[in-house]
C-alpha cells in the first residue's frame, strides 16, 4: 500500500477486544490521529460539556448514547485539521444510522474487526484499570509497576464505572444485535479485515498490519 494512500480506518469489535489499545498502536505506527467515540463521550462528561447530563446515564448503563449526539461529536472531530491525511476511529459506527452518517462524511477505507469470545472480553474488562491521563492497564496482563498507581502520571488507577458485570453484559448484547449488522454491511462492501484478537497485544498489532498490507509478519 502506498504511504500516501488516504487511510480512514475504523476499528470495531466486542468490548474488551482491544480496540483502544490497537488504535493507539496503529496511530503511532502510521502517524495518523486515533480517536475513540467512548473516550470523546467520557471527556464531554468530565469537562461538563453541553451534552454531559444527557450522556452520563447511557455511559453508566453501557447503552448507546442517542445517535444525534455521537454523530454531532463525530462531525466536530472530523472538522479538525489533523484528520486531513486520514484517521483511526475506534468504536464508531455501532449502529446502521451511525454507519450511514460516517459513510456520508468520511467513508472508511478499511474496517478492522477484532474477534474475541464474550468470556475473554469479560475477563479483560473486569481486570482493566485506567488512569486519568489515559493510560490503560490490566491487573493480570499489563500490571502497573506499583499496584494501583499509574506508571506515567503517578495518579491513582481505577476501574471504569461501566466495567461492572451488568453494564458489560449490556454492551456485549448491543454489539451482537446492532454492531454486527454494521459489520455485515461493510463486509458486503468488501471493506472488512477480521483479526483474531485473542493473542498478545504485539501479535494482534502485527496481524492488523499484515491484513492492511502495511507490513509482513
Ligand atoms: P467504549 O469506551 O468504546 O467502550 P467499549 O466499546 O465497551 O470498549 P472498551 O473500551 O471497553 O474496550 P476496547 O475494545 O477498547 O478494549 P481496551 O483496548 O480498553 O464505549 C463506552 C460507552 O460509550 C458505550 O458503552 C456507550 O455508552 C458509549 N459509546 C461509545 N461509542 C458509541 C457510539 N458509537 N454510539 C453511541 N454510544 C457510544 O482493552 C480492554 C482491556 O484488555 C485493557 O485492560 C487492556 O489492557 C487489555 N487488553 C487489550 N488487548 C489485550 C490483549 N491482546 N491481551 C490481553 N489483554 C489485552
């Protein structure tokens, strides 16, 4: 693939499949910005933005925030100058209405689908620890050097408020019922690269690069 070719990569997959983790690695590898819809929504709540009170209950329950809000945030993000050469988008679109929106504004050139069993997804999420600076750890697979303390900023590590068994079940159910329909539609358009996400982080990263024709493993 020519380096100059515009890459608009969407990463989809069940909760805990490593979308955020792999989006960051791809961003570093390709020199393209990565953004996550979940992260943008959490930021809107943290900075008490205009939609904060509307978004918060959906995040806590693990259900999709209303499409008009996520589509508005997407439009805003895609107006920023850093996405002119392309982008890596994690967690959008998750429903057909969202798919129609992104296809009209900036149609993806590649859709990477991380595949992981629900059992492993739950194991990953219940062990996830996050830092206010954005670093993500796992109690078993990526523990911080000092328990409960972020290696990068020294802040306290916490579980995400939506990493409860009930919210995880809700999020997985939405994935199977709504997002898989989006994936089927992108598959019909010949855009999907399925990746086994059960391996280690570097193994999954290498498989994505290989699938996108960016590097041989
Ligand atoms: P979002 O923040 O996107 O959450 P999610 O989809 O539930 O995905 P996660 O962040 O839980 O998982 P991930 O796949 O990114 O995994 P990660 O890399 O962190 O969305 C949150 C909420 O926002 C939604 O519930 C909804 O309310 C709302 N929202 C988001 N998008 C929306 C949209 N489009 N429309 C409407 N509402 C929307 O990894 C997980 C853990 O596993 C970490 O601890 C990590 O260290 C570890 N890990 C990662 N890879 C590996 C590996 N290969 N081996 C071992 N451990 C690994």
